[in-house]
């Protein structure tokens, strides 16, 4: 069915959009149960303070108030502290220094917005009024928000367990080999690079509805989760809410996550606990500013990087020192982001013989930082691709040529930082992008722009990422607390319709469409006969959810394994019914056919036969349902080249992206339209980071950009009409040859934009976000005479 209107490669419109664009989506906040009450959290206005007292008497007496609960009761009831699920050891062998994080803090708050108590009331308005009436006395302490400041002597200390605010001091690579590479270098490029802190901003804010059934001692939690099974596991095994079989977690329609809904936050825990404590179902829906103050943030790195080149401009070595701000507490996967998801990608698309990277992570009085679209890989790509462009400029070589001269060309390629790339063709994507943008014609376009008073620049980014983090045994040996496989179950019903239960979770990625396309392709059935079931721990046995662009490469591979089993059994039944040998049976266009004859049976008749069980091969069990677990043997490595062309107005510093070309290699593509949508979204998020977005704190730890008035999300008129293309090298590691596409745009685009702007303005002294003010100031500093006053 390849090339068919519904199978692999077809531009099928997203089936789920029918409900999303007609207002029929069912999100957590849409859920209601009888007797439901509402929770509002009392949050710290201080970035750092001792909690002296909490007086809730007045609040308890207010209309509709059912309970006001605090951290002391939570601890007394044995609810566990929040965990970090990936153990990192410092280079001296000591384990990471983790401070306690309570879902409700009753002694010592460490960031603005940290919850100290919760009010449960009959209506949300009543709960909010009562939350305002809870009197909390704080003793403010000095705060620190910048990671470098937090490491200084005399800095405010956040956790006793982490002296000097240092969580771990980790390294990767060969320090001595890298030292030797620098000793023999003909040229060394040095840069200080900051990766700005971002707020994820999914369209739907987080929400939870928890219901405790006293008769069965059973909990149900509807929540905005990217991985409901992991949520259930953590809530059971670590937070002591209930054993797994007494807790059902449902993540219904979820309006985006971008990583921020991987984690199990205090609010979900508290709603579950409060539902038992109060005897009523408890719902909480996050408000937008509350989301800015509580959703895990992303990025926030400061790095010093050095690149050593030989006389022929071949890279000899890369040395990086990074300080990563993890905020006030260690979020669920925070420790893995600046280590195994970042430093392992520092080789990029290049043959770099020696790399050494040191990473220090620190506590500050800011919102916890964790994975956000790309998670570590955008930070690595930004650092490396800014370095590549800068090194090329310094040695007077064309940046495209410099990259080409250093590309990896033979696979598998073992980098000096763990990753072993399985396949790729970096020349192909570079050539495709350069030709599409008319790289050779840039000088003429720059001259023409200059005549209009505009500064035109061009910037490249040749990114690589690692998706489908795996295999479980390997990540376990590196400190992961979970396995990273995926599961699937394929149920063929007696009438031949098919339900696919998957452990992946779709919250904008279109799985209900692409996963069904896979089944349609495989069995030659119509898409409308296939249902994709996900997001409910009572339906799907287990799954690891969706993050790290894994659902295609890992989730769909599990489905392929289950389909293999179903097909094998169905063929045995067909062979039996058609009185043919099993090896002669082929499944074509929804029909089992006997080779060389006109004997055939439609798919649905074989399904029916499996369930009537009137005439099955001897000893065969009735039914047609199979499950599979798939554990990949390696990551997949999507890669590509992005080229950005900008015009800067020297009068205002405003940047206009006049052209943007993205040439990506995602291996086999299931649905080009969905992939393009994913790239559009990723590019826009990356451009937002480069031009507009920043979680900006003042010195006291107040988040200044905690609303859409202040945190400038990109709008349609901030981004160009992207020009997308793909090149294909199939991933050898999974049965479909797929590589992930969900994060590429956000990973590859920021350096392309910044390389273009710095090319236009002729100075490298510019950090993200390149706001008009920042660009104008950089221009003025570099060319005081020319910059407009
Ligand atoms: N696909 C395809 N061909 C490929 C690769 C993928 O057709 N070669 C399809 C897949 O079948 C799937 C979609 O593209 O329908 C994305 O697949 P994949 O790259 O495997 O990513 P995931 O489904 O695992 O999604 C996770 C990824 C991540 S990590 C973030 S963050 C992110 C993203 O997806 N968050 C998103 N895209 C998002 N899109 C929306 N709308 N909302 C989010 O929160």
C-alpha cells in the first residue's frame, strides 16, 4: 500500500483535528465528576524565605471552604518528597547532591510560586478568596538567581545537602587527549555562550482532577500528562499515594506539553492526597501566570568553549565548560539534560578527534529547570554551531565550506562523547539547503539590501540530534531510573476492525493518524477501521509516554512487532481455511491470497474465524490479539541543515527573517504533512528563543516575564514562510527506518538565526534573545559611528 492515499508516505489530514477544531476535544479541565471541589494553592511571594507560620483559621471559616491543608499534614500522612529519576555522579565519584522537595513546603521556600498550602472549596472562586485569606508569615532570605553567582563564595545557600549550591561537577571525554589537541593547534577559537532560559507555554495549562473511591480504596487521576504510566509509577512507588493497581491515571486530550508535562508536579500529588483527605473529588487548573511560576523551565546554560584547528582548518579538539542552572529543586529528569542529552551531542556532524566537557549544575532561587523541546540538544547545537560559524569567520573560510571540510562521512561513527552515529549524509542536506536558498547569490542580495539601508546576513546551522533515547540497559548503566522501551498491543476485533493500544502519548503530534497509517499500510485496511488508544493506565498495560521524539522510532516499532505477530497468526488461520501452505499466503490490499491461485479470503473473514474458533488449526488459541515490547538498540540520529537569511534595520535594531530553509533527514517519513507541521512548530519555538523569549528574573528572584505581556511568544508575523525539504537516510536501527522529527526545528534553528544576525551586523557580541534593543546596542558598541542614535 506504499504511496497509497492512506498508508506510509501519504499526506493524510490529522484525524484528531476533527474534534480539536470543532471544540470537541476533551481536556482535563473539561472533566467533571459529581461532588467535585476545587483546589487553589497558596504560593510564596518570596524567592527565598523561612516559613515562620501559616494561619488558616480565617480561610477555613470562609464560605464553601472544605479544607485548608499544609505540608505538615502531607508529611504526617507519609506522602513522599519529589524525586529526580536519573542519578548523576560527579567526576570525583560522589552522587549528585539533592535537596528535599516537598509538594507543600512548610519550612523553607526556595522560589517564587512554591506552594505552601492548598485550599479546597466548593467553587474555584471560593477557593481563590480563601487562599488569599491564608496568612503566611515569612522571614525573607537573600536570593540568588544567576548560576554563576550561585557558585560564588558567600552566595545564599539553598540546600544543606548541596554546599556551595553545587549539585554535581561532571565530566565527559578525554581531558588529556583534548589538551594535546590544543597544544598542537594552529588556531583556537574561544567563545562565552549563554543559552537563555525559556518557559514552555503549552496552549493548555496543567490541570488535575483526582477522585478517591473509599469503597474500593481506589484513586482516579485525570491529568495533563505526556506519560501517564510513568506518573502512576512515580505516584505509587515514590510518593506513596496508592499501589499501582489502585491508581488509574488518565491523560485525555492534552493541549501540548513540549516536555513540561513529563514531570509529576506537586499539584497532581496534592490533589490525589486531598481527595482522600477531604472525601471529595478535587480539581485544579493552572492559571497562566501560575504556569510561568511552576511549569519546569528550559535551557539556562552558561558555557566557555574553545575549538582547536589545524593549519588546514580541520577541527582537532573541542573543550567546553558549562554551568547549568537547575533552579530551586531537581525536577524529574533535570540531571540528565545538561549531561547525557547535552554533552554527548557536542561532536555535532563533525569528525572531532578529542572532546572534553565539564558540567557543573547549580541550585538557584528560580523555577526548576528540566527538559523542554530538545532538552540539552538545542544547547549543544547552539554552542557548536555558533563556534563553527565563528571559527570559519576567524580563519577566513566560507562557513559552509568549513563545515563541509569537517563533516563525518563514514558510518557507523563513534564520537569521543559516547554517541555512535548509525547513518547520515550531511553533505546531502547541506547541498539541498544551500541550493534552495541560492547561497551563491547572497552577496548580490546583501548589496541590494544595503542600497535600501538594511543589513543583510546569512547564517547556517548543521544540527544533529539523538532521539528515541535507548537502549534500556545502556541508559540504566548511565544512571536512568527507568527502562526506555515502548509497548503496544494490537487487537483485531471479530468484525475485522483494529484497536492499537500504545504506550506513547499524543498531545499534538498526530499519533491517531500516523499510527493508523502504519496499520493501514500493513494490513491494507482503511484508516477508518483503525482506532489508536492511548493515555489511560486502565486500558494500556504500560508505556513510557512521549518525549525525546521517540514515538515514531520507538512507539511505532513496538506496534510493528505486535503487527508482525498478528499477521503471522492470521496467515496461519488463512492457510488453514484456504487449505494452502502457510508460506504461500500473502496479505495484499486487505486480502489473504494463495500464491499462484485465485483463492483468497478478506482480512475481516480471517478475523471472524479467529473468534468463532469453529475451524482453527489444531491447538491454536482463539482470538487475534498480540502485544509487544520494543527496546531499541541505539538512538536515532536525525540531522539537517538550516539556513536563515535576515535583514536588520540599523535604525531600530529590528530583525526580519526574510528567508528560512530547512533540509532535514528524518529517515522514512510516515506522513509528510504531519512532519512539516512538527518542523514548523519547532522552528517557530527556536526562532522565539533566538529573537524574543526570555525568562527574566530580577536580583530578588521575581520572574519579571511571567505573563504574555512580558514574555514575548513568537507570533505569525515574527516568522517567515518556511521552505522545507527532506533528504533520506533510513535509520538502520528500527524496522521502519524512522528518525524523530518532533524537536529538530527547535534544536537547529536558534544558531542559524544568531549566525545570520551576527553576520549582518558584523559583530559576534550578541546573546539570545536578539531583541531589537540588544541588536541595536551590539551595533552601537561595534560601530559607534554608524549606529543610529
Ligand atoms: N513522524 C513521521 N515520520 C517520521 C517521524 C515522525 O511521520 N520520520 C510523525 C510521527 O508518527 C508523529 C509525529 O511525526 O505523528 C512526531 O513524531 P516523533 O518525532 O516521533 O515525536 P513524538 O511523537 O515522540 O513527539 C514528541 C516531540 C517532542 S519531544 C516535543 S517536546 C514536542 C513535539 O514532539 N512537543 C509537542 N511536537 C509537539 N507538537 C505539539 N503539537 N505539541 C507538543 O507539545
